[in-house]
C-alpha cells in the first residue's frame, strides 16, 4: 500500500471511530437519534458515510482560511451513491472528534426536519429554514468557533454567524442561487427561534448540561 493510500485509509478509519464515539457518548446527538427513531425514521449506522470530499457533495457554506470547503452534507435527493436521508461526512475535512460532532449534529438537524414534515429540497424557504436551525443548534456558531474564524462580535456574533452560514449553504442549492440571503431573511426570525427537538437553544454543547431535551409525550 502506498503512503497516500495508507493515509487515506487512516483518515477513513479515524472518521468511523469518531462517528461511533459521538453517537454513543454525546447526549445531544444520541437524543436527536432517539427522536428520529420515534418518528419512524431511524438513522442507522450505515446511513452515516465517511468519504473523501471529492467523492460526494456536501452542504457547502463553510470556509477555512478564507477558502470554501465542504465538510458534510445531508442527502435530500437520491443519487447513484446515496439515498435521501443519508449523511455524508468528509473525512479529509473533519480531522477531530469535535469536528465530527458539530458536523454530525448539524446534518442530524436536517434529518430531523426532513422526518417531522416533508421538505421540498427545491423550495428555497424550506432549505433556508433548515439551514438556520442547523447552524444555531449544532454548535457551528458558538462564540469560540467564531473567534477561530476571526469573526469577533460579542453581542451579535451568534445571529450574524447563523445568517452568514445559512445563506452560503442555500446558495449552493442550484435552485436558489442569488436567492440565498433573501430566503434566509424571509424565514429567519421564525426558524431561528424553533429549537425542536430541544425545548431551548443549546448554549453548552456536547456531553454536558447545555442540552435541553423536549419532554417525551
């Protein structure tokens, strides 16, 4: 095996290891998974795929060092390699457990939105709403994450981050190009304040006390 192949295999195995760890040990992620199961849309392990970024599309809207990167994606439409409901994680972009945790939680919010009511992937407002929710509830826009990106605004960083990342992701939808910001603006207040399946926004992420689950009925 060549050095390049060995490195690629190591990335793949590490991604799979991190996914298993997050699914088992991160309360917010396991809770979303349990709700999905109750809705009749159980997210099975084989629905979460670790692949190189050049092999599958992702959500878009992320940047690293000013360069656009694609870290993960929820599959809204069946393709030759994936089915609607699958989650794709790009193993060459998600190098730590924390990276996998945030990206997996983000895509699971999309999966939950898809499960709780039919979303038309070509409807820019539907797409914008799910991107707003995923950006807010995943941990993508925690202040610490924005500082790492060089975006420092103590009072407004959270809302600005959610708007920015949601609009960029919607722009990657071929049906919504040049309409991303407008779509986000139209639905922002309603979707920013929709915390399901939690009862409040998650300010402290991961396996801590910040996750507030909705009471079971």
